[in-house]
C-alpha cells in the first residue's frame, strides 16, 4: 500500500499509538481523543500565511493557540492521573510538577512534536522559573533558516501547562530555536516580569546560558 493512495484510517490502523476508524475517517489516540496528521509542508504554509498577515498577529495567534491547547490536554492528564489505571488518584495540583508535565508532554512526543526535558533547578512553587528544552521541534524543522525563534505554539503550550498546574498566570519565551541553527529549542517559563526581562536580553543578543545565569 503506497502512502499516497492510502486513506488516513488505513495508514494508522496498525499504529501502536493511533487507531483509524474506517466508519468515520477519524484517527484517534488510544485514549479516544481525535487527532489529525500535519505535514511539515502544511506547518510551513500555515506560518507563512499567518506571517503575511502580520508577524505580531502570527506570534500572538500561535502562542494563544498553544496556550489553550495545553489547558485542554492538562484536563485530560488530570483525568488520567485520577483514573484507576495510574494508581495515583491524585488531582494534578497534588502531583509533583515534574511528573505532571512529563506525563502531559508524553502525548505530544508520541504525536511527533519532539522530545522535551524540563529543568526545575531554578523553580519554586510561587516564584522562579523553569526551562523546557525541545529536541526535534516539528515547527523548527518546518521553518529552518528563520531569523527569529519560530516555535510560538510551543511557547504557548508551556505557558498554558504551567499556568494550569500552578493555577496562576504564567508566561513563556523561546530563548533559542533550532530553526536558527541551534541544536535544540529552549523555552523559559515563569512569571510575566521574568519572561519580559529574558525576552529583552534575547533581543539584545544575549546568549541563553547568560540569560539564565542573570535570572538565577
Ligand atoms: Zn524553536
């Protein structure tokens, strides 16, 4: 069966993480959530179309889409944490932040959004910040050669996830991006004032390690 001639439901019928439903044409995760396949070309075209409208609009739209997406996924994670299968039965607010976020990101990793490692060494429940390093960002791969960090959707995802976990408004900024040739994408997530300072330094060309050192 060639990929071009196959229906999506056939492509995913034997996939361990996704199930095709021939009767509806839907592709679903093992938890029942519906998903859609996106090619790198489509991600590229989506960004170009948004940026042609306005770069600022594109950044805001992608960031807020990621933010809202993260909230919806966190609701699912909360349900899974309290299900019988995990044995935890604790709400997400009583689960260690690292455990909650790693469980949350596992769904994105399975879907091809890249692997992520979290650094909580400068993190505190009511202050500080955390770092998220993404390798193999799908957006960076689709937008390689850019002149600015491009993973606004990811920044919104991390801001939304930490906001949900802490039940307080949190923000995020991408300090370095693989689309510019860096080995990975690195995001700083924390309170708005911290993120604004970091973004100001990034725009002045300060390296990620120096920004983090200044904020600690
Ligand atoms: Zn990036």
